[in-house]
C-alpha cells in the first residue's frame, strides 16, 4: 500500500476487479512548475520577491510626487534687525531712506572760499567772500545766478549781500563786509554765509550754506579757507537779550518792590551796532494797564547796569489778579522809542516767570533775584490780551 500511495494510488475497480490508475487532486499548477525550474532555494526566491516589491513601491511614490504633487513656494527669509555688537544689522541690509536723502542733500552743492580777520583794537570782524566753485545748477539751462548773504547769529537782522552773478557755477565775488562784535561776544556768535540763486519772478532758492562757530577758530591771525556747502538749516530765533531783577512783596503793607538790576546781550537797535536801553515796569489789573515806572536811559550799550528800585502798592486782595510786565526799550531822540523785548510775571505766566512770581508769594518780605530771557513784544501782548498800539485808560489810584 505504501508503494501504491507513492505511485498515484493504484486501486481495483469494483466492477471489473482490474486495477485502474486514478490522478491525485494536488497536481502541480503553472506557477509551481515555473518556480520548480529556477535553480534557487525557496528563501532566496522570497527575498528577491520582497526586494522587487519594495523597489516597485518606491518607484510608484516617486512618480506620484513628480506628476501629481505641487511644489510649495519657499517662504521669504526674514532679516533680523536686532542689534549685534553695538550696531544694528539694518545698516548691512539697506540704509534708511532718511539717511539716503540727507546724504544727497549734503553733497553736490559746491564750495565757498572766504576769509576772516578780527581787529581786537576796534573790535571789528572783517569777512571776505572770495569765490564759489562747482555750485549746484538751479536753472533749466544748467547754470545758476548766485549771490551770497552774510550775517552773524548774534544779530540776524544785520545782513550783507554780494552782487548777483549771472549764469555761472563758479562766481568770483571778492567782497568784504565788516561787523562790530565785542570781543566778549565773539565765542557766542556763529558766522553764516548762504548762497542763493537769484530769480526775478519767484522766490530765491537757497543753494547751500556754510556755518562757522567763531569759538571753533583762532582769530589771532587772518584765516582764508574753502568749505563745502551743506543744506540750509532752519532759521534761528532772534536773541533779544536777558534781564535780571528782584521781587519782594510784603502782604501786611501791600508793598511790591521791584529792583531792576542789569541786562545783557541786548539786541542791537542802532546803526552803529549798539542801543540806548531803558526799562519799563507795568502792572496790569484785569487786562488793563494800571501802574507804570520807568528807569533812566543807558547810552550806547548792550549790557546796561541800572540798579533802580520801584515800589508799588498792591493790596493782598488784588495780588492774585495782577500781572507785571517788564519791557526793555531803545531810546531814540528823533523817532519813536522801539521795544527790544518783554516778559510778564503773574499767576497766568509760565516757566521761569511763574516760578519767580510763586517764590515771591511763598517768601514774603524776602527779595528774590533771577535772570529772565526777553520775548518778542507781540507775543507777550497777545498772551495778556493787550493791544500794544492802543493806550488803555488807567483807573484812578
């Protein structure tokens, strides 16, 4: 039976009794026949099949990514502007627009040659405007019509002008101007030379300027040099001067004592560069001029010394409603006296003026002295609601 099982199960027919060959149901198929022909062990075939499957899967993934996937755009990198080693990295990326504009304005305007000579004996400053070169073209034809304005910041109203030179970027001026400057005021002054382009029918355009602080140069000898023009700065405020006075108030007697001590750096009002100053002290009650005192006139000086005392009777019930105006004037025998500057003190004042007035009220019977800067007369009149050209009636004392 064992032999019959190996040979395909040989059995006898129940009808004939002769043996008949019957095929088994596990007959090998096509795939088994094909695999039986490969001269490799079974485990090697399985390994090859797995490797082929992995490679095929990777190939499919690559095709899907290349054909179906969308490439995402890269995000723009952000530049960090945090400070590094004491400076900002922004300067390494792109300069600020303000810096670029400033750089354009400060270059390409040309240069100016000038000379300076100070006479210590007569206290005169001679400024020579020699020539200019490579000026910026301001006209459509590629030229300019330049001229120079010269002044000192200590007296901005006294200005000199050169002649106008037509259609040139390299004018030769060769003009000299003289300023009366006391030796003590020289270090506080700045020489300003501005070159303008002349225009007959419109506003003159400024090409550039040179600003020279006199404290930065040695005037012991004659100076002659070139300087580059830069963009013009803002117009400086006119300095009117300073005044020193003391205040004292005694509530029990109602006496307000004003001591006018001195003034300095006053604005020049006369043609020879000096003034004839005197001081007026007004008391304003309910926006009306109430009482007035005047000092003597000091001739030909910008730093007068007065040391004059005025006493006003102001009841304690009215001291809170009173404003005191101190004004410096230039005396003129022929024409009308001109105001140099003013300031006012009182409860509606501000800054140093309010502080001085408050200190006076807080320290009765004690004189308190302080320096104050003069302000334009119209500014003070407007703040007090006064009309400087109109004389208001004074109430009876």
